[in-house]
C-alpha cells in the first residue's frame, strides 16, 4: 500500500481520532449479533494503546438519517468493546456536544473514548467542512480504519483529513494488502466468483476483472440476466431487462480477452419465492415459464467447485442463490465448502458472502474475509476509495 499507516508516524502520547467501522448488526433487544467488525478494529486500538496514545473512536451505525435516534446508539458497542478489551471505554452520549467535549478533554494516555453515532448529524454524510473541522479539533492525528465506510466521502472518513495528519489503520492496511495483492499480483489460475441479486452492482466489477482474472463464475440472481443474454428463456427468474444488452456485451468482451465465463448449466426452480415452495432441479434450458430459478443446480455445483479446485487465487462476492432459505442454500454452501478446501488464496468480498461463510461454518478456513461489502466491490471495480485517497502518501 502506498499510504502511510499508523506505524509510519509517531503517535506516542498523542490524541488520535480513529474512524472505525462499528456498524454491527443489532437484534430487537439491541444486542450485537455479530461482533466481527469490532474485533477487526482491535489491532489498531491495541497498537495505539501500546503507544500510550489518547484514543478517540468514532463510527456510524445504520442509517439514522442525520438525527438522534436511540435505536442507532453506539452505547451497546461501547460495552462490548470494553468487554473484549478488558478495560474501560468511556462512552460520550453525543458527537460534538458537551458530553463528547468533556470526554475528549479528560482522556488520558492509554485511555479510550467512543463518541456517539456520527451519522446523528446530517453534516457527516454531507461531508460538511465545519463539522469535519470540529471532529479534527479533538485530536493531533487522524487514523482511518473504517474499511467498510472507505467508499464514502463523509466528514469522518475524508473531511477530517483536511485538517490534521491522516494515516491508515491496520485493518485498512490489511484489507488493501489482500484485495490489492490478489488483483495486482495473483497466483494463477485466478478466478472470480460473482453472485447476488443486483447485476447493476457487478457490471463494473466484471468489466475490471476481465482484465485481471483467468475465469469468472457467475451465479445467483444476476446469472439469469446473462442466460437471457444468451437467448435462454428463464421464466420468472430475476432479470434486469435493461441490462441484458450490457450482459451480452460483457460476454463478448470476455471471449475476446480469452477469459472464460462460466454460467449455471442447471438451476433449482421454485413455483414461488418461498421456503415452502415446490422445487425442481432442471437444465437452464428447461425453466418452466411460471417458475423462477432460486439457486444453482447440482451439475452447476460440480462444475463450479471443479473450477475452484484448480484455482490458486479465488475472490468471491455474492451468493449463488437465496441462501437465506434452506431449499436454496446448497449452491452457496457448496462454493463456501470448496473454497474452504482450497490450498490457494481465498478471499471473500464482504456482505452476503461473508455472512454465508460464517453461517455455514467455513469462515476460519478462508485466507481473508473483507469487512466491507460495498467498499470491496468498489475496490474490485478498480475505483479509488475516497477514505483511502484522503490519507498521506508514503
Ligand atoms: P446482492 O446484494 O446483489 O449481493 O444480493 C444478495 C441477495 O441476492 C441475497 O439476499 C440472496 O437471497 C439474493 N439472491 C441470490 N440468488 C437469487 C436468485 N436466484 N433470485 C433472487 N434472489 C437471489
């Protein structure tokens, strides 16, 4: 990475504002159901503690739309972080108000303050310079470690970098090393597996990856748009009608570049979008007009897992089917299992595929699971992430 990290500057005893990604899922009782993102921020926090820095943490949680809403409070995160670290975390009940000012003024070397949800202010997502300046005034140094928010140009991800020296945290460093390393210097064969529902999200990724990978595997809801582009009738399966032409163009482009694109050869169809639906596995050419494809079929599972077995670098983003419903989870499960058995480099691009490998018990066997769904997709598209661009060059 060509950006300075927290290890490239002197943070000893300094006040450090750390933008972390504590956007964790909460249940109805406001209990954290997945602490991965908190755990992922620990190496940077521990490093700063080791340097006796005064640590001020800042994050968003959910989409509170620019106003205070207790539903999106970071209070449960402060508690969990304190428990994970076995030390006191002072929680400020606002971001730029009295509570935050008092906590920031009082923070001593080796202590941690967590500010309330930065998106309680609309100025955050507007990247308002005055708001960013107020945040920056809390500290001597800014560390961005929120990879999951690095694709957003907000006050706490890019704005503050205009006022104080700004460097990357260790999580951002690790994410970019794995994702960037795979893209720029992959062991071959290098394959990408893309799935999920939205073709629109993945067009840019396919365009960019065609120049980097040896093969692309397409599954999930988005695959039907590509099947349609090949003239196959897909019944009531998900199709992005506006992008059928684009999909055809991408297939041609891949062929011209000698990049294999593997599409499903069979599919699990259902008579309705329901876990109790009637289902059947059929070749893609035989999708019943009134039915919809909700998972890849058994032959496709074999085809795709065979490809995974021969690959040395594999990047996966997006489930192969509606994995949230048991009858349509087998495709996604098979990919997760095959990747877990690979001795190549296996990278999960965050979001639903990260959730799936965790649910199916394969998380521990992956080389890297990204903490940022949107951010990793934009990175795979070849875009520069604003939260990274704003940091000091090495
Ligand atoms: P995305 O946000 O685009 O990555 O899409 C993720 C979602 O795609 C998941 O919630 C899956 O349930 C859904 N999905 C995967 N395959 C299909 C399919 N064949 N039809 C409809 N939805 C699907």
